């Protein structure tokens, strides 16, 4: 079912009114409609076009008001139009959304195919907070785009290839006694420790370093035993990554792995074609490309290394090969790379080279969706006390423990099993929401106590808000929440709207707009802000308008408002990848 949002209806009406009063060449001008404190909406269109129309903005606004029959409208200030929507139109919108299992959210992005490249941890290395950001942000974007109708292809470009594997495999071969396999979530820690021991020996023992290099050659030549050892490392790491995704509630699964190794065979052609096209040049034995305007601090151009001096291919060559596959085979209209801001230059150069080579046509958008660094309380990149990078798993453990502390202060009457499940849901919500609610491109401070706070703009607060709505509904309906369509049928559009009901209804009506905004800007924090405002509007409504104690049609209408709020909060949290338990 299509539900036209109230703001969209108002926008269309003001646009039409504006078009009628403006000279023909300004037809369809943006009416600039925004939510407003003074009325439901304010249109600034008359001000925006006055100059071009050669008329005073108030004059234009006056004419627009005269043409807006379906709303209460008045001119304000230098030429704004304040618009108030009739009560029955608002109730109608509430009923329509409540009757729809998608809450009236349309699929405006259908027909578009989007590849989202995110998470991308490295085999045999512990995931760190940077991978957390990529996983959480990428997942939220993938969910929002898919919900709006895009055909989303998730790609987890894990680091599963490189000379480090020679060292690791050689080390394992020489130290059969070390166990690392089959330890579940501990596998990554065991591998990470191994990696460090191998690196230490590599640096201290030249003979071992030589044997390791020979092992790289074996790997590249597909020597069966070496390949088997490599496969084992990759498979075990993938399993450990999947365990983390399951715990985090991230959609990535085994079908989404798109490791660097997958592109090995495509790399020689990448280099050859770039050389043939004159885009790449040989420099000091390596093959490099340059991008106009990308210069180092000394003013000399920064090279993008596609083939190293030793003949090995770099990270850049692989990324170029992925673009070809994503464009040619996957037919992507758009490719999003959710990667640390520090890789900004890399992507700028990769996209530039891919465009010049014709692998990335103008019609396909490639974007580096960059994010800032996670900082510790000291304002420096987040590290453990001993200066090590923080393990993702530890971070989640800390958040769950903090949530248990907060829950412990409440008289919740949970069984031990319920407590576990709520602590898990809230711990994950705390961590994910803290990440998503910050402006993506900025650094943010990881502060567990702030994350699990039950007030303020936190994931736990929103989960509480949702659980509270569920509890109100249980009381108001004697435990039997009315079926959706049925509840919608109960909306009586003739009732006058209380201002707090109006504010809540208009907030509910803006859900799709918030989602579109996230997709347009690639900024999940806009959905967080929307949900927080919605929860605030609900609190104001509930303070001013009794539900359980109300009677008749008023009660029925308010139950629908509560149910729609609960479902919108749950759907919104769900699109952020956050669970919404019914009891907290
Ligand atoms: N594995 C890389 C890292 O851990 C991130 C890869 C990002 N994705 C890409 N297509 N380059 O830093």
C-alpha cells in the first residue's frame, strides 16, 4: 500500500500553489517545506524564489496562502508560509501506516543495485575497533538501502592473501606443537598470538625469513601442502569472523566473503591493461599510476603502486580488479566502500584510475564511505592499558557487563535466562548505537558508561522506550495486542487532536523521510536522531494523554498511536541492526 507522507502532501500542495503564482519559467520551484514549531510545517519557497520572480516574498506568500485550500495557512515573518494540517488528515495518515506491515514506507530505490563493501577484517588477525565501525555502519547502510528497495550485494573483502602467509605457514610447520584450531571465538586470539611470534622470529632469524619467503613462492605456485595450510587458516578465520557477526547481529555470512585472494588471477591483466593504456608507468621496477592533484607534502605526485618491485601485486591492484567484477558481472549502479578515513587517498586514486581505464563508467557511482577513529578516554586512538589494540570481543564483553550493572539497579523480575538475553541485546545495542549515532566522519570517544545510560540519546534508552510502549499496550489491551489491520480500523478521524498526539503522529509520519535521508547522505546517525526524537515525542504524548485510563474512541485512537510508535521504534532499531526486546 502506498501512503503519501503528510509532509510530502504538503510539499506537493505548496509546490502547486507556488507554480500557479510564479512566472512559467519558475514552475516547479522547491517549496522548501520543513517541520516547524509554530505550525506543523513552514514553507520558505516564496523567499527562495522572490528575487528571480521579481516580487516581494510576502506578496508571493500571500498568493500561495490563498491557493492552499486544503490546509490552514498563513503568512509569517518576511514571507514564510505556515501550514497546519487538519486533524482528520493526520488521523488518516496514522490509520494508513498502522494498517500497513511496512508502516507505509515505500521502496523508492527499487531498480538500483548497490554493492556495499564492509567489515573486511584480515585473516589470522584479531578484528579491532576499526573493523567494528566498518561492520556496524556498513550493515546499517545495507539494511536501509535494501528496505528502500535497492538490490544490495554485501561484500566482505577480507585480507586473505599476501606475503605474511608464507611466514605464518612456515612458522606453523616448524611449531607443530602450537594449537590454534577449533577454539571457537578464541581461534582469532590464538592466531593473532601466533602471528606475532612468527613476525618476531622473522625479524630475528634471517634463515627463517628465507624459508618464509620460499613459502610465499610455494603458495603462489599452488604447492598443495602450502595451499592446504593457507586454506585452513582462511577457513578457521572465517568461522571466527562469522561468530562475531552472529554475536553482533551483522548480516554478513559465508556467501558474502570476497577475499583478496579471489582476484589473484585477474591481477596480471589489470597491470597489463593499465600499462598498455599508458595509465600506469614503470618506476624503479614497480608499476605505478598517478592521479592529478594527489601530491605529497613535498609537492611530488603520490604513486599508487599496482605492482611492487618484487613482482607482487598490492592492495590497489586487487581493489581495481574488484571494481571490474562489481561493474561487469554484478552490474552495480553504485559501490560503497565503508572503510577508515585514513584510506581516503587510496580510494581517490583507485577510483580515478578505474575511471580512466574505463572500468568504472560515469553512470556507476563509487564512494568511499569513510569513518573516523575510535578514541580512548585520553583522546588517543583506543588502546588497552598496555598499549595493545582493543579486541572487539572484549569490548562487547565490557558493554554487556556494564548493562548488567544498570539492570541490577532495577526491579525487573527477570529469570537468569531472561537477564542474559536482555543483557546481550542491550550490550550490543549500546556499542552499535554509540558508533552509529556519532557523525560518521568524526572520531568518537569509546565510553562504556555513557553507552549504557538509560537516558539521553543511547541505544539502551531507545530499547527502554520501545519496551515501555509494549508494556503500555499490554496493560491497555489486557495482554492481547490487537492485530494491525484491526487496530487501524479503530481510528476515529473525527476526534480533535491533542497537540501531543499531533506531534507524535507527525513524527511517526516522517519515518520514510528519515530513511531516505540516511540513504541520500550515507549517514546512519540521522536515523538515530529520528528515533530519539520519536521516543521523546512519545514521552510527551504519554505524559499529556492517558491511554489505559482513557475511554471509547479516544482510547482506541491512542492505542493505535502507541502500537505504531512501538512498531516504528522496533523497525528503526532493526534497520540499525539493533534488537528491540519487548521487556527490559
Ligand atoms: N582489510 C583492510 C583492512 O583491514 C580493509 C579492506 C577494505 N576494503 C577494500 N575494498 N579495500 O584495513
